[in-house]
C-alpha cells in the first residue's frame, strides 16, 4: 500500500510540472418552477452562439463546463413553460457563475421572457485576491497595452506586485507560462485588442500556478467566430510641453513622431467548425527625451594645460571656439578641481534618446471537432520583422549620455511562442485540457565602441564609492553594459 501511494505521489509530482493555468470558467445553477419552487427535470440550457449547453438533472441542477470568458445570452427552454432568455451573463477565468432559472408555466405559446443577470456582490468561490478585466472593459479604457491595464490594479506599481521584484511575477498566455527566463518580465507582448479576458492575481495563488511569489498575470486571447468582422485603429501625434528647461527640444513638434496602427480580423474558415482570429500592431516613437551632440563618441580631450596634452581629433582647431564652462564649486572641493573648460567636438545636433519601434503579430486557429473536443493553435511574434532578419529596437534614456547621445546602446529583441491546446470533455461534470508550447526569445545590444571613457582631467573630481564620477556627463566613448 505504501509503495502504491509513493508511486502515485511521484506521478503527481511530475505531472504538476505540466499543469496549465485555466483559460475558461463554469456556469452552474438550478431550474425551478416559478410558482411552486419545485425543481424541473430535462430543461435545456444553451449558450447562444456556441455549441455549449446542458440539461437539468433530477434535482433541477445543471453544469456547463469549459466556457470561454465573456458575456453571453443563455437560452432556457422546456415543454409547457415559456422560454427564457438571460442576458449579460458574465463568465470569468477560474470562476463559477451561478445562474438560477425560474420557469413560468405557459398554456399557449407566447413571447420569450427576457431576464437580465446581475453580478453577485460576493464571489463565494474566490480564494485569492484577483481582478478580472474583460475585453469590453479594456475597450472602454484609455490604454493601448496589457501592461497599462495591469498598472491600473491595486498593489501594482511599474510592474512590481505588492512591493515584490519584477522577476517574481508569472506571466501566462492561454494558460501557458511566457515569463522571460532571463529578465523575469513578460516574454511576449499581446495586444490589448486580442485579449478576451485578463486575470491579475496578487495573493493566495492556487496550486496550478507555480514559480510565482508576487503575482500572476493570466492572459486569455480571443477565438474567432462564425461572423466575419474586423477592426482598424490608428493614431499619431507628439509630446508637447512648454517646460523646455526640463525637456529640451520638445518644442520642436512633429505630428508623426508617434505612429500607431492596430488591425484585427476574424471569421470562419469552415462554418461552425474552424475559426481564425488575427491581430497586428505596429508602433513607432521617435522619442521625447533629447540629447545634444556636443561630443562625438570617438573624440575626447585631455586637459590642455597638462604637459602630456593629447587631443584625439582630426582638427581640434575647428572646435577651439566652442567652449563649455563648468563651475569648479559644483560637486567637490574647488581647490582640488583643475577643470575649467572643455572643448566640444560635436555639431550640437539634437538626437532622440528614447526611441522605440515594434511590430507584433498574433494569429489563432480554433477547430471545434465536436461539442466535447476543441483544438486551438496560437502563434505570437514580437517582432514580426525578425522573420525577415530584423529585430524590434529601442534605446533607454540615460542622463549620463545627454551630451554624447550617439553613445547610447541600441537594443534589439525578438520573441516567438507557439501554443497548442486540446480541450476534451469527459462527462457533463469533468473535462481534460492538454497543452504543448514552445517559447523562444533573443536579446542583444551593440555598444559600437570601447567601454566608457573616464578621464579624470576633464571631469569633476567628486566620485562615488565605486569610483564612477558623480554629477557628470560622458564626453566620449560608447555605452557598454
């Protein structure tokens, strides 16, 4: 007996590594006679627009499993009773929706009784601190990305859940973990328009969620439908401010500095059987934080009064008329400061320092083989151009490089994920979900030059414990992390 228990425990331990997060909800309820309160047997309950439904049992109870998140209309019908249509029935991931139906006796065929469902004030089966955001909610929010939606939830600041680190959050798409193993952040970006429901858990996780200490983000993507439909959303613009002392060069307005284009299209490939949903987003931002090219990356000066004076440039006389004065009282003892003047080597051009460009693509195929068997394949790419040898690119603003903006690293990344999910109904009260996924990510940056040049003759002598000068700007070289 002990051996059997040991073997079973070992199998469960291995299987736990294969467990996927839930991507569906459940509807339960009881059908009764509105006049007598007696339970009704054999009442048909159908979710309009789907193949899902159930019939009430001997006690009038019914269960509908494996319901994708969203709002539905529930149709209830039974011989001798007026049909009922229950509207605005909301189903969420990992949640059970209670729906009690009272049927009214009908002697003569008449109109359908319409009932509007109410959301319960208390969710009895909730054992964790969680928020659910539906597709309709996101459509009404002034957001563009899923990360912006997450940031609106209590206890979350800049990707940190309940004061934890970014690497302590698990990100999932359609129940599959997509956390970047290198950074601990979200590995693939899903456009907000492609999300059917977003589940954000900030405490008391269920056993199905592993490797999460601070929070869980479960993204469920949309399925296609029997109706062809599409959506186009675009905007463009620029940042505007009169605070040019804090944001230099921001008064140079370019209406095409920010460009955003989002497309989505869905419909049936085979009516009632095979469906598709495709989403694409292209976004580019020239940047609103600017630096001035006062110094070139390959030019720098030693102090001109030094006997070992060296000027690394083709013609330093060209720059003798350009001077940058530095207050010797700033940051250290003036008696120890020898620097008074730096000669510029740049052309003073304004260079954006927080640029970004991305093109995200997602497509999902769903095959409903029969009412109890469904197979879906989901492909997500960040960035689509990497299929042709290109990468998403961006730069992170660094104040150290404000006067040598060309020295900032150009950063590049790509991410691909393939998900296959199989949902199999075993009985009216149980089902099985099997998933297979492949996730890959690639990141690199180019320093384009040597390590940061630190010449103590041309920078302030105030230094930190690590030896890096404080309150100074780099005047040459390239960022090389």
